[in-house]
């Protein structure tokens, strides 16, 4: 199993952060290689992603199930790649603070079968970078839609307005492979 936790400060109220975060399709759109998202019902969706590792690029279908909606503070979910021995779980945690909303995203991914050790060895270094880029994109999209909360410190507002190097790199990769 490989896992990562990414924390971000969204310079917006917890209510506006939740208004964006409760839309599963918006989460899918941020995923690298996003192709489509089929909403089956309030808790179930099917995401189609084009993923690549090195020279190998393939399309995968990911079944995403929300196990618990407890917004605006918490969401628990699990996912499975159709046709591949890969499953995972994740959480979204949000808390209001004086500057905006602290958001923590946690993801665990497990492979099964004889190739699991190789898959996890290859995915171990990639997952934190992937999740960090996703968290940065989530922050940027919420702040782009709702603006930066009044009263944010000048330094925090400057950070919100300027994408991080990782976020710019992530956007470049999405354009390259998307």
C-alpha cells in the first residue's frame, strides 16, 4: 500500500470551499488525463482517465464511490480501477480558520496480485507529487471561482494569485497528455 496526505490553505470560506468540493465531477476534471466522468447517482461515478508512465500510455476506468458525505468538513470515499487489481480509499477534511479553510486530502492505493510489489514501488514516488498537484489545482480552482476571502494577509493573497512551480508543471503535463 502507498499513501499520502496533502494539506492546503484555501483562501475562501468553508461554505464556498464546500460548494465547490461537493461536486464529484469537478474533482474528476482536475485529474491528470481526465477524459470523462459519468455520474451514476449521488454516491457513484465512473471516471475515464488517460494515464502514462514513461512511454506507456493507456486509458483506465475508475469506479469512485463516496462512502460518507459529512460536509462541509468531511468526505470518505473508495475507488477501484476496472480490469486492474488496484483499489484505494481517500478522505477530504476541511476546517475553517481565521484566514480561510484548511483542507487535508488523504489517499491510500493498494495493488494486489503478483505485480503489486512492482506497481507499488513505481507508484510510491509518484503518488505524493500527483496528490500535491491535485491539491494545488483544487485550491486554485476554488479561489478562481470565488475569489480570495477578504482579510487574507497580503502574503497569503500573493501566494493564492501566483501558481506554484509544481502547479504550473502539473498544468503543463495535463496539456501535454490531456
